[in-house]
């Protein structure tokens, strides 16, 4: 703590990074105000991680509940920050806290940028994930998948989408479209267990046959690569559908082909070769094009931050201080920076996926939050006396009242929890009951308070 001084710190976002910042700084005795877009806390731990990962989700939830019970932690769910939202960035900075930490994740979607990307049947992975995890705005509208879904990507999110398509949607076929080859796959081998019972092994063998010359050219032995690739198909979760899961390697979608109703009918694909690049490889287009039939496409190629929030933004990221700081040079990595004025935004910090979009698992976001909390602590030692928490909270309440916002506090969350548990018998395919619309949540929160 900065001497005997305690400060008020606003944490925007209640995902793993924000909760880590809040936890570390509350333990240091500061007053923490959490502002979160979603009614519920957890971010992608609530609305991203696959529903069947009960142990991981349950463990995180327990920790987060414990944090929110602390007297010096004040939770405001259903409060969105951004232009035209409940509060602007300037409103938040003007509340009088000593510091504001933005841990609002990576809410933007990477522009797909291929012709036909607005066709019916084209989706962003994050939206699909939000849909099956019942995030309001996504959980309450249909995501119509066809029979053959092409998922672009080779990471864990691709596997999660395939898992949902295989287990719950029971589509006929899922094909992962991978720019480079099988060696460059990015998913964790453990994750593949959720879908390996559905692998179309014959199809995978013929796909290896198709690309074997291109693998050999970069010194990858196709037989060895196939063996290592398929050896990971062990401890598969039981098969629950007849969906066939396959891969198309060394292929980049160039155009989405549509029918007369603007519905996806396939992808125009370009074949790639691999070129060595140091220890790694790069994909190089061969200008050989062909049609790949499918009726839905999900882009699982990572996310970027939401540029409409009002924080300085460049190339998919919020801008951080490019200059090393004097006390600890790496502190700069967390400081928000206004590149139009060339000034650090005093007291404003970034952590988690808001700092580095789509970077790593929960543990990485938590570590980033912990690290950021240390940076904030160092910053606070340079500040004399913070404002009284009551003054900041009164100011916040009055602003939210004026904006007709409907913030949800920890008591509201408890009422919601009770209501959702009472509907447990109505759990759907994701194994738990969740209201998928804010209106429903708010209704039960009000009722629970009466
Ligand atoms: C599909 C998918 C599956 C994953 N599965 C796993 C897994 O199995 N295991 C694992 O360890 N990790 C997994 N991860 C990674 C993990 O979810 C992330 O590392 C972590 O959630 C990032 O934390 P964060 O706090 O930076 O952002 P987020 O979790 O995105 O949290 C952001 C928070 O900010 C709030 N917010 C957003 N915008 C605003 C705004 N404008 N104003 C106010 N609040 C706002 C949101 O409501 C949210 O609570 C997965 C990620 C994805 C996308």
C-alpha cells in the first residue's frame, strides 16, 4: 500500500484479468469499484469457456464470489462503458478514483475482409461461443447452422466450436480449414479429446495424401506427421453423434460463395505451400483456386479490442505507452497512452485481453491482472491522498441514475443465482439454466429483492 494511504480504484471489466486486479488491490486495503458490462461477473470464464468444463468454471466462480463479498469491493454489473453507453471513458475518469484499470477484454471481431462475408451462414467464433454460453444479446437469438460447417482456424476456439457442433447441433460434417499444415496446429492436444471420437480418419488420411509433397518440401515427413497427429486421438470423450470431423490443410478462404438467397454454398479456396522462416514456417498462396462446398462458415481467427469504447486505439489494440518508464521500464506496457497528444493517460491502465487481444488462457489473464496491480501500486506511491470512497460511489450512483441505468450489485447477483437455481430442472443442452436476456435477469433480481 502507498504508505498508510488507501485509494479508490475503478476496475472496468469483471473477467479473469479484472478480478485479479481487484483481488490484489483489495487485499492491499484499497476500495475497489468494479464496473462490468454484463450483469454477471466472469467475462469469458462465464460466457466463453466451454460449458462442460465444470471444474474450471466452478473453481473460478467460487473465487469470484468470495472477492465480491469483501466490504471494500463494490460491484456494478450491467454498466457498459463507451460512447453512447451507460458511462463514457471520460465519465469514469471523472469519478474521482485514483486510478482506472480497463480489463474489458477483446470485444471487437476481426474483420473477415473476404467477399461474401455478410452472407447468411457466416459467423464469428466469439459470437457463436457467446450464443451457446447464453450471453444476453447472443444467447437469445438463433444461430442457424447448416449441415456442413467450415470452421476457419486451428486453435482451441476452433475445437470448442467443433465440439458444440458435434455434441449439441449434431451437424453432418465439420471441417477445420487451416492456413498452414498439421504441424503448425495450435490447439492443445488435450482439447482434441472432446471431439476425437468423431474424426473421419479415412478423410484425414486422404487429406494428408493431398498435401504430402508440400510437407516433404519443408522437411516434414508426412507419415510421421500423420502418426503424431492421429496419436493424439486418445482418451476421446464418448461419441454422441454421427458428425464427421475433418481437416483441410494448406488452404485459405478467398471468397464466400453464396446462392441466390445470399446463403453460403461454399468457399473459394486458395492452396498454400509452406516456406521455412527461421525455425518456423509461413504459408504462401499458390494461386491455385477451387471451390470447397459447405453451407456455414465460422471464423475462429482471434479477436481484437472494441475501438468504439473511446480509448486510444490502433491496429486492433488499445494504445499503451511506447516509452519505457523510469522506475520500472515494463510498467509502460500497462499504461494507456494517448498517441494524438503523445501523453500517458494519467492513472489509466490496461490488463488482460484488453491489453493483448486473444492472448492465452485464464491463467495468463490472471497473471496479467496481478502484474498490472503491482504497476498500479507503484503508481499510487506517487499520489497523495485518494478521495473518500463514499464520495466516488455517490457520484457514480447519481450519474447512473441520471442515465437511467440499472446497475446490479452483489445482492442482485445473489437473487439472480437463487432464481436460476430454481429453474435448474429446465437446464438445456449446456447443462445449466441461464437466463439469456437481461430483461429476464433484471425481473428476477427485482423479485428476489422484494
Ligand atoms: C471460446 C473461448 C474458450 C476459452 N476456453 C478457455 C478454457 O477452456 N480455459 C482457459 O483457461 N481459458 C479459456 N479461454 C481464455 C479465457 O477465457 C481468457 O484468457 C480470459 O477470459 C481473458 O480474460 P479478460 O478478463 O482479459 O477478458 P474477458 O474474460 O473477456 O472479460 C472482459 C470483461 O469485461 C466486460 N466488458 C466488456 N466490455 C465492456 C465495456 N465496454 N464496459 C464495461 N465492461 C465491459 C465484460 O462484461 C467481461 O466481464 C477461452 C477463450 C475463448 C474465447
